[in-house]
C-alpha cells in the first residue's frame, strides 16, 4: 500500500527529470548564438531533429511491440541513461551542425522511451482518476521542458555546457527512481504479439478518432509556442530595457506555469470531465494565437502577462486528451496505441517549429497566426467527444 501511495509522485518527478533533455539546447540558445554563432533557424533545426527522433522512436516502439512486451520501468531506465549520454555528447560536437543534428535526433529516440512509457506507468499504478493523474505527469513534462531555461539562469556565470551536464544528471536520477519503483499491477504484464497495426486499431472508433483530432490540433500549436517563448520573452525584455539576464528566468516561468495549468485542468476534469477541461484550455490558447500579434505594440508588461496565460493554457489540455484516449483504446495495447497517437501528433509539431524558427527574424509576431489552425481544428474535432462524454460517466 505504501508503494502505491508513492508511485504517482515518483513517476511524475522522474518524468520531470527525464524530459529536461527535450529542450536542453533551447535553454542555452542565446549562449550558442553568442559563443558559436548558431542562429535562430539552426536552433529550430536542432529542435526539429529531436521531434523527428521522438516520432521514429514512438513508431519503432509501437511496431516492435516493445511498449507492451517489456516492463515499462526497464524501458524508461534504459532510455533515460542513453538520453543522458547523448545529451552530454552534444557538448563536444555543437560546432559541427551535422553531428549536432544527429545527436539531437538520438535524444528524441530516447525520449520516446520516457514520455509514452511514463503515461503507461501512471495508468498501471493509478487506474482511477486517470485524467487527474496524467495531468500531474504532463505538468512534470512541462517543468522538464522549462528546466533548461532555469538551469541556464542559475549558471549564467558558467559555460553553457553546465546546463546540459545538469539536465543529464537529472535524467539519470529519474531513470533510477522508476527502476526502483517498477511497474504497476493494473495492466497486463505483456502483450507479446502487439504490433503497429494494434496501435492503429483504435482509430476505427469514431470517439477515439475525435479525441485524437483534438490532440493533433493541440500538438500543432504546443511545441512551436515553446520554441518561440525565448524569442517572445527576449523581445519584451528588450522593449523594457531590462537586463538580458532576465530572459532565461522569464522563459522558464512562462513555460513552467503550464504545470499549474495541467494540475488545475486535472482537478476540473474530476468535476466536469476531461472533454470540458480540454476544450476550455484549447479555446484559451487559440484565442491568444489570434489576438497576440494584434497587440504587438501594447505595453511589454501586458504582453508578458498574456504569455503567462498562454503558457498556462497551451499544455493544460494535453493530459486530458491522453486520459480520453486511454479510456477508448484497446486495453491490452494501450502502450502501442498511445505511442502511435504520440507519433502522429509529434509529426504535426514539425511544420509549426520549422515555420516559427525560419520566419521569426523577418516577421516576428505575425508567425503566431500560423499556430491558429491547430486549436481551431482541434476544437472542431472535439465537438462529438464533448457530446458523447456528457452521456457517459466521467472518464477521469
């Protein structure tokens, strides 16, 4: 019983540690620019490489059946250790763009063994109130994403490599914690014949497909926004004529506030259902996509406040989509189904990241309108889910 009570805190902390690898390069983007001459577009390429690695990794996990054939805790540990090593290796090749891209791709491969497997661990340990439990998990993903900005803010007097060293150390700690915990008792131990087709099978269900559509719209916006946060914050810090050292701290807090959004959305899901919580968050971030560029000459303090609201809402729906998906996916193949859904969703992050990084220097705030189709189409897809959930017991 004591182990069950500790399971969720341990898993979410391990997720926070492991996912600090995700944006470790973005956290030192300014230093890479000043020290090595790496431009915003090249930072975008490095971010795209991570996303591509994650997509290939999740598809490999689903196609091979790894997600359902082997213990999730062992995969999580192996991926965390490998990701830490690859992240450290980047320090030695940062000036060589091709090698740097390859290592960031490998980082994405490793993250495919951390994020989806973390969801499976949560479902295995906390089968009740899954929406609230996954909200904590995605909240830690958000803190992990923001963590490199915090690490850089805390080590501004040290070389940028220290940010990567510290994020690798966190990943190792997270992997060990999950290995000590082990797998939960509420999922089948294995599903030896699970394959890619099993992960795709859930898309035949129209309710699952509607949830997936909402998640895909969310993905289109999310990572492009996270990529742009340091640029958006830097713009307002410059307009305020504030010290440049403020930028990493503000970037961290704009992304990290999303953890609170996840937790509050999880609480809301227990009262009103996951569909309602997801729709509210998606509508809020979509509205900000629309209005933020129009307010470009407004007070920098107002724009920073809107960035905090955006950071709060842009990730708050993610766990609710995962909860709704896990409720409608085939139970014996949850790992493969979530891996496939993640792979498709993360494929849809690529255009926004590429466009945002490529067009920022020339168009600045106008690039935010390119994120708007995600929330709009996501909300359209979720119409049927909201109506369906109102007729069902709350899934979270």
